[in-house]
C-alpha cells in the first residue's frame, strides 16, 4: 500500500441503526494502529433511522480522496440483502462482497408501493465473490442481535493479513465498555465462520 492506488477500499452498506458507522470507526482505528492514512466518508439516503447508509473507508500510506468510486472497492460489507444489491456496483473485479442475508423491508415495500426483489443472494453470488451469512442470527447467538457489524468485520478480518490482535484492540477502543464482550464474541464468531468457508 505504498501509493494511493494501493489503498484498501471498503464500502459499508446498510440501513440506519445497524451500526455501519461503528464498523467504519473500528476500521479507522485499525488503520491508525497500523500507521496508515485513513479517510472515512458517510452518505445517508433517508436521514431518519431505517434509511440507506453507505460509508466509504480508504486506508493506505497516503490517501487523498475519501470517496470510493464504482468498481473501486476491494470489499463491500453489506448489512442487509437489498443494500448489498445496491452496493454491488462499487465492487471492483476480483473484489469480495460480505453480506448479511437478513431482509429489512424499506418504506416503499412496507406501504405496498414496491416489492422486495427476489433471489438477491443468488444474483450477487453469480456476479461476484460472495460470503453470504446470517450475521443477524450469529450476532443474536453471541448475545446481541445488533452486533451484525462485528460479525461482518470478523469475516473481513479473516480475509485480510492484519494481525487479529489489532482487530481486538480496535474493537475495545471504539465500542462502549458495556458492549465490548458481546462484540468481541460476535467478531470471533464471524472470524470462525469465515475460516470454515
């Protein structure tokens, strides 16, 4: 990662309230521990809880721009199926999308103005290297269904060469104290799932 073109680019896609910003803060903490330059930029669709949220994280020796262009992401972390489909154009050829298979109906679907697309997971699996897991269920099993973010980060960690202890330190430094244990457990469960796949 000696120049900007060698920066690690991650796009995090979800809906408000799912912890996408916390995930980006953890990645930012990792970059700082490694001595990398890091840029984080968050874009909201609908501003209220439940609307689409996309966060860009770029880290490297020197990073100038904060946004990830389409076909520029090494990894997409998607917290929900439809958000995974929406974020797919950001994934570069050879990149990996790590997605939670949970479905969260957006407002147009709730009010009957639109239908939730079918076969999203299959569509994405045909288009890109995909790790599709029930991160919501894994998080619930770890003790808090809101820890989807750290489950997905655990899967990402298994795909990157950063020392696992760096991830643990970053989670501990960013997550509120009373949620550290459950988030570390969720992270480790995600790491374990990725190691088996």
